[in-house]
C-alpha cells in the first residue's frame, strides 16, 4: 500500500514507519520538524519506497495515498504550550486538510487522538463513553480541546462525506526516541537521573499515570487501521503507577543515590489516568505486552547513547 504518516519523523511516527517499511509498504513521511527529527528516519532516507516531505499540515497538500496515519501535533506540554495558537491550528486546520485529502483520494484515515480528551477525569478508569471533565480555557486546552475538535471533524466527515475514519485515543506512551527536553515524566526522570540532578516530582507524587511502551502502541494503531471498527478506541497500558513510584523505579535503575525533590503541581494536571481497554481487547484483540521495567531499560539505554553522543 501507499501510506502517508503525518508527524512521521516524531517519536511515535518513526516507530510506526519502521513497522510499515518492514512490511514492504510505500511510505510517505510528512513532517515540519518542530518536534520531529531526521535521525529518527535516517535509515530509510535512501530507500526507494520511502519519501520524506517537509511540510506543515496547516497548509493543504495534494498527494495520492491509500491510508493516512495522522499523528502530526506536538504532544508534550512544553512543546504545545510554546506556541498554543499554532498547536490548536495544527489540530483543527491540519486535521481538516488531512480529512479533505482522505475524502478526495478515498483513503482511510486514522486520527491519533489522546486521553487528554477526558481532561481531569472524575470517572476511573476511563472508558470511551466517558465525555470528560475538561477546561476549555486553561493552559493545556490548545492541545486537549484541539484534539476534541479533531475528533468532531473526523466523525462529521464520516457522517457527511462517508470518509473512512479510525480514531485512537492514545494514553501515555514512552520508549526510545522520546525527546530529552519534552517535559514528559519518563524523559524528565531519565535525563535528570543520567545527569545526576534531583528528580523533580510535582505535588506529592500520588497522581497516577499508565505507561505504554511504544512498540505495543504501534501494534494497536496498525490493528485499528486495518480492522473493521471506527472507534474511538483507548490505546494504552492499564497498569497504573503513581508518579513517585515511577521516579523510584528510574532512580533505582540509573542512580540509587539520586535525590527526589518535590515541587508545586502545575495547573490542570490530571490526578489520575488509566485506560479501560475492553474495546481494544474485544475489537482488536490487542493489549500491551511489554512490562514497565523492561520498557524502561530499553528507553534508558537509548537516552544514555544519545546523551553520551551529544
């Protein structure tokens, strides 16, 4: 197949491209390199079945493809709050452009949505039917509300124009190629521990997250794309850990002497996050297989190599 991956030079996009290329598809990678990096896709650059297009999806583009994985959008608070207007434009205009492309060439499009559509949930764990406890004017809303609008657009294009859509709600994902400065909790702790500086825990560290290894997530995305169900479908690891537990795990692996320091909790930081993955198990026969300790070892190794090279 001829497949377009927007945000293909990013953390999740590049792992997805690895899998698609290994399956002998023809892959077009579209990225504006705001948070993506050429090193993530370097090994494919001379492959005749791979094409890299430097493009910003807030501008229209004409391509001929059969499937679109629409992943383009900065996904960590540091990056999406750097230019919040650009973030919401990417989610709204970018998604409009991609849905327009899918409509024109009759391609199937998978929208990478997010668990952030649930806001700071008062239902636990979160099922796809839950409509969220959200703040539409807060500092995170450029991303959260942008993704909610992207889902609205996807379903309206589906109902009005018969566009073939798939919607994945992605929960915290980690693994090799995460940006070292992305401000997400796994990369923060790993970089701090490797640099020998105290690990920063916000609040008392009792807030929870679930962490899904990137290879598991990519498998879920591909099953959703090639299955019969539209979604939305939660993709994440239902294993729930407190932030303090995560800090202590990483501290133990890298540097047991590292200190942990506590700082005030940022605005709208969700207290708990845990996906209900019943739909994914039932519809996609998917569930994560990589345990947190194993995934962290692989992630830390990748960070060590990059930090020692820089």
